[in-house]
C-alpha cells in the first residue's frame, strides 16, 4: 500500500508558485555569480588537479555510489529516482559559504561552483536519464513520464547557465556594484527560495508527515555517503587538506532545489521524488554546518597554507 501511494501521489504545486520557484532559483544563481569572475576559470589551467577531482567527484563518483546504494537498499521506485535526481545535480547554493566556515579552499569552491553549473546544463539530464534507466524500477517510471532530455537541458540552461553568465558579466563590467548587490541578493533570494520550499511542504503536510521518517533515514545515509565520497576521493589523490575540505563539501552539498524544480516540471511533483529532494535540501544544511563547525575548530597545518 505504501509503495502504491508514494509512487503515485503528486505534490500539489500550482503554476504560479512553480514560476516563482523558478525565478527564485535563477535569482539565487545570479547572486552567487556576482562573486564569480572569469579569472576563476583560470584555476582550471593553473591547478587543474583539484578542479578535475571535484568535477569527477560530483558528476561521476556520486551518481555511481548512489546507484550501488539504490540497488543495496532497494527503496521505493520514486524515492530511488529522487536519489538519482539529487546525485545528478551540481553543488548546492551554500557550498561556498560552508567551505569558508570550514577553512577550506574558497577559491577552489568558487571555481567548482562555476564549472559545475555550466556542466550541469548537460550532465544533470544525462546522468538522471542514464542511471535512472540502469535500475529497472526507476526505468519504468522514466518510461511513464517519457521526458525529453533536450527540454530538461533547456530549462537547466535558463535556471543556471543564463543567470551565471549575467552575474559574471555584471561582476566584470561593474565590480563595485556586483559586490554591493551580492551580499544582499544572495541572502534574500535564498531565504525566498527556502520559504517557497517550506510552503510546498506545508501545503502537503499530511503526505510529508506520513513518510518523513522513511525518507529521513535514506537521506541521512545518502548524504553521509556523498560527503564520504568527496573526502575519500580527494584524499586518495593526495590533495591538500584545504582542497579536501572543499571537495568534500562540494560533493555533499547538492543543489536539491534544482532537482525539486525539475521534479515539479517534468515529473508532475512525483511524491517520493519531491519528498526526497525537499528533505535533502533541509538536511544537507544541517550536516554542512555541523561539518563546518567541526573543521572550523581544526586548524590547517602551517605547511598546508604555504
């Protein structure tokens, strides 16, 4: 009965609220981009190893470990598809802030945000389609929805790519204006976005309360594995402690807000997917801040800072 309900229930989210959520996410991305310069991309050429490590951790390793977690746990199909959606998204909006609190490499974090956002235009739809099709129960859901990957690419471009380029252009031509706008806009737009997500959960509180404990443990384990994946991969490749912290956070803080929008747009608010993405968006803030508090009190060795 639980499987039937959760895999078929739809989260109510009207067109006007969805439009507002789209606008809020684009505004959040624009606010972040105001602090990104074209010079940040030079990091890829000056020190490519940390950047490439971070990109591979987000777009290759996290989807792979998510797939093995899914086939091990065998969650409800809609929950599994939500896990694939979150794993396919780029780093979250607050990853730069949490990296700063963690005394990680902020420059690397910013570079990864910019590069991952651009790559997400193609990689997010492709990863979702590929890994979702690899697992039979989620493949069946994908066939029912029959999404067009190119339509998803277009939407992700509008939500992430265009705001990123616009924000970077403002930073390039009007750096002082960008600096003044960034602090206020990033906070206000993020609060607005979070408020809309909570509104969606409140309007569907009966469904949320009924399944919150089932979803909670899956999100907790998935998020912990995401952080562990970033940490282990960066450490395996012999990166500095500051780079390890940055890549750990970039892998564990996912842009579940983007995933939630794609779920409402292409999957008609499919219950399990929406609950998984919405709860992940809340939980990764908790774990990210806890990790930042832990690392914030653990100074980097002096030789690391040289």
